[in-house]
């Protein structure tokens, strides 16, 4: 007998592969790895933050986040600035070029999703959007709890 959790476990690899194919097509022409994109997106969502805060958000070691930030700074997509209240503290921000790149990627993603949605009826569109919203809410709640327990 297949339970809902078994169904999710079976479908998860297929979902990740399909999402990877959608994302992979967007990577064409971009000189950005997935981890660099994820770091840039996280930094943009967080706003100005420290390296420690960024590494916690990404769930990676500070040294790994530092290497990623170094590459993004070299590409002109991220900037390091001294904090106003404490010049010894370094704050990371996305540069204008980084924000422009993210906007370009988001537009590509929206176009691909629009093409997918066009093949669905309005009820299927609403169900899919609702299911994704529920999934994100559940995963974010679980992630917050794990962070509080650590």
C-alpha cells in the first residue's frame, strides 16, 4: 500500500530532475553556476547582511560562503561594504549588475512557467499554485524549527 509520504518520496527525484531541466535551460548563456545563482538570490532576498548570516541562510560553512562571495565580487555581482555602525564589520549586498542578472533570470523563469501554465486549465493552475504555496509554507516552518533546535 502506498502512503502519501511514499508517493512524495517516489516523486521527489522526478520533480528535482524536471526543475533542474527548467533551470538548466535558463543557465544557457549565463556564466553563473547554480550555487552562485543560489547565493546571489539568497543575498538579494535577505538584503544587506554579514557573511555569517548568509552562510546560515544557505546552510553552508562560512568558508564555503566566503569562496562563493569572492567569486561573485570578482564578477561584479556582489559588493562588500563596511557597516556604518561598525567599520570593522563587513556587509554584503548585491550590486546593480547582480540585481539586473537576477531580474533577467526571473523573467526567463516566468516565461517558462507561463508556457507550462498555458497548457493547464484554470482549476489546475489554481490547484498547482495552492499546492506549491502549501509545500513552501510547510518546508519553511520545518526549516525554522530545525534552526531553533540547533
